[in-house]
C-alpha cells in the first residue's frame, strides 16, 4: 500500500519538570522551562516511520501547532525519520486558548489537503490529558477511528487495530482512510542519532497559518483559574488493628 501518513506532534513541558502555577493563577509557568515532544506523539511518529520502513506507506508528514519553538519539536520528529514537516503558526492568546477542537479542525483540514491515508496522533498530551483530538479529528473527517492502539497491522485497504480498553484488549478492523491514536505499548520510540539530526536540518518544513487552511481557531472556553493540587497531609503509623479502628473512630470515618 502506498499513501501518506499525517502525524501530530505537540510541544509540552518535559515530563521530568516540576510544574509550577503562576502567582496570578492564570496558567502554569512556561518561560525558561524545558520543553520536549509529548511522549505519546513520539510513539505515533515511531509507528509511522516503521510503516514507511516496511514500505506500507510512502511518506510521513509531521504537523505541530504553536509558536516558533514548535519547530524544534518538528525537527526532532524529522530526525526520527519523518520526511517533512508542517508548522501551523499559532501565537499569543490564540496559542494560550488552543484546545483539542481547534487542533482537530487544523488536522482535518491538512488531512484533506495532503490526501492522507492515515492520521496518527498520540492518545493524549501529558500537559492537559484531554484525550480528545483524535476522536474529534475522525468525527470532522467522518473517518473510522482506532483509538488507544497497542498494535497495528495493514491488511490490504484495511487496518487491524488492537485497542487497550478497561477490560483488556479489543481487536477491530477498520477501513482507510482512518484516524489512529497511539497508546503507551504500541512501540518504543527510537533515539535520534547525530547523523539523522544533521539530515533533519535539510528537510523541508512548510509554514502555514490556520486562516490559510480556512480554519477558525476561536475558543469557546475560558480558563477561570489554575491551582496546584492540595498538599497531602502526612499519615501516621499504628501498631495494632485496634489502634487503627480507634483512630478511624476519632476521625469520624467509622
């Protein structure tokens, strides 16, 4: 099968960074904070590159929405083996308010423009944990969707998806074109080697704006306040079951 795969990659605060809320409680601190590619997006890129290596698809195109710094995330994906990138430039308040619906509209528009066979996304981002973009993209395109994928295989013009669900695993077979979202156990992303990092610098990255795609990214949501989780109170050790019961009675739990 020959076709094009569109992969969404999101720039997020690195998973190892301790998140801090701004003093005015408007949002989290991002200035001077290390960012990296969303881990689930890395898995999506790896799966697309593996499909190309198996000659199941002809091209891997990565997309990232955001300010100029999003180019770094695209370059990382190119160093992993993607062929070219598309930077959808979103800045200022529009970027602060950019949510799953707005990104879904952009991905759907690009999927049509690029004549994509597959759209592969991470199942969720580790910053907002929304888990909505893949589903919304499929709905806007009216394409089948295979979410929480832990295994993919191409079978003619169909794709078999093993999904991780609450009760175990579910296997579905869907027609293409389709939208796939990658779960944690789909693969282990490769590290970008120095030669590939150098090659990535020569790969093309197109720059577009949402308006160029005919997409309205106006948000209907407003964040009123962001607070850190309440500090957990220290526990106490008890020597016997009777002590435990007495403590629970004192606390009014039983």
